[in-house]
C-alpha cells in the first residue's frame, strides 16, 4: 500500500507563493493528484499528473497559477502555487488514482483517488 505525506503548507499574503511536497513511500507509474478542502465546502480537485509522462491536468480555478511537477529520484510530487488568493485557503491533500472502470486522471475527481495523505494547511490572507 502506498503511503503519502504532504508538507510545505503555511500562511502567506495574497499574491505570494508556496511549494507543497508529497512524499511517496514507493514508486508509482500511475496518476497522482492534488486536492483541497476549505471549511464548509466539498473536497475539490486541483490538478493531476501521470508519473511517467509528466502529462498534467488542472482545474480552471488554478490554471495558470499552480504547477504540478515530480522528482522520480525522490519519489516526490510537488505543487508550486503562485499568485495565491484568499480563496485558495484550504487543507491540501495528495492521492493516487484507483484502479477500476470510470476512474480517469483528467477528471481530477476525488472519488477516483485513494491512499490519501494527512494533508497540509494553506492559509492566504488579504
């Protein structure tokens, strides 16, 4: 079973940047994703990446501001967040795409993912 651990969250002013990390216990050649959940809201997809091909998909709300990348030598996934807005405030999670029909990397849909990390908090102030 893959174990994931997020880190790098913190507090930043609007317009600032943060880089989140997701350390995996073992190598995966499947899709991995970043997700977030704000108080009173459902968990939503941020973006996904195919580990081997570096193909990425992003939610419209973060496109052009957030970038997903990976370092296979370190079994680590990254989320670079630039031009942060107060509405980006949330707990951020990483996860892996589950097997089975109907689960597609490009959908960036939380129910399609598993092996959730513990999350890291991002707070953006105005």
